[in-house]
C-alpha cells in the first residue's frame, strides 16, 4: 500500500513537471517603472504575454491565467475600537507581521475554480494568503477577524483588489489584462507574478518587478523629511504660518 502511494506520488510529480516544462510564460509590460510626482493620480499597467509550448496544446481543461501584483510588505498594527461611556476608544490590538501595501489578484476565471486551496497555500496567491500573521495575544480569541478587517478596509480603498474573469485568454496562447494602481503608492519594487494553471494546479509561473519611485519635488521632500527632520519641520511650520497670514490678508482685503 505504501509502495503504491509512493508510485502514485512520483507519477503525479512527473506529470506536473512535464506539463510545466512544456508550457512557459513569455511576458510583456506596458511600463516597468512608475514615477510619483506632485500631480500623480494613479496609473494603469497593461500586462500581456504568450504561452510558449514545445508541443501541441494539451488535451483536457483549458489553461487558466492568474496575475498578481504586490507592493512592498510592511508590518501593521490592527486595532479594535469599542464605544465606552459614549466615546470610541482603542481596546484590543493585533500585530500583523507582514501585509502588502498594495495587492491585486486577477484571473481568467473564478479563483476558486482555477486554483486549488493546496496550490494557493503553496504559492500564496489569494489576498488572505498574501498576509502573514503569525500570532496574536492569548487574550484575543478572534484574531482572524483583525486580518479580515484589514482586508475589508483596504479593499474598500481599492488597495486590495480581486478581479475574477478579468484576464483575457485567446486560443489558450495569448493573454492580457490591466491592473489599476491607486494614487497612494508606497515606494519600492512591486512584484508581478503570472501563474498558468490546469485543473487547479500551477503548471508554470513567471515573476518580474515594477519599480515605483518618487521623483522631482516629491523625492526631495521625502528625502528631506527622513534625513533632515528638523529642517523639514521648521519649513513646514513656516509654510503653514505664511499660508495662514496670506489667507488672513486676503480675507481683510475682501472685506474692505
């Protein structure tokens, strides 16, 4: 019985590897660098490519394509608020070890149909799998609700995106989709991954990066705030005073 199980496992691994070797991703991006300026209001990335094969298209279920774009991952503290004596106050808190600052998942079909849970766990493709939360304080019994709240808030802000049936696949060979990046982007490398799946199993994958960086005045102010915080604070205070004085002077001029 054990020998039969081992033979079956080896057979399926060989079959998966053979399929993966026969189908590979050839990828293209409309842009691999995004510059954040003072008037930056978001961007759209066109992701397109082809499936390279050495043999004919395999029979059976058609190939499916999943595209993910992940911004830099950072730790974050999620707090729960409760109303006490008529005032909303922070009560419990859970530290999430790593959560993408931006995360988009786009697929050629319903995600639960084109990807098995085992493959999702292995490659961390879905939004919940992309967030790493190791533990929570012992007194908090519903720690998963904090992660769910984080996902819900970021989905409402379009920072986390799940768009099923948004990847177009033509003749099981060409594919294309576009990913919307919001205005509030974190600097860094945005990891872009493409997965080919058959019957829910990943048969091939490809990874590249999109660089997001502040430029011009935005870059100068960002570096000044990090390298010379005192000067940055004094300059901000001076600008606020000047703006207040200017508004007051304009108001007096209008009244007269």
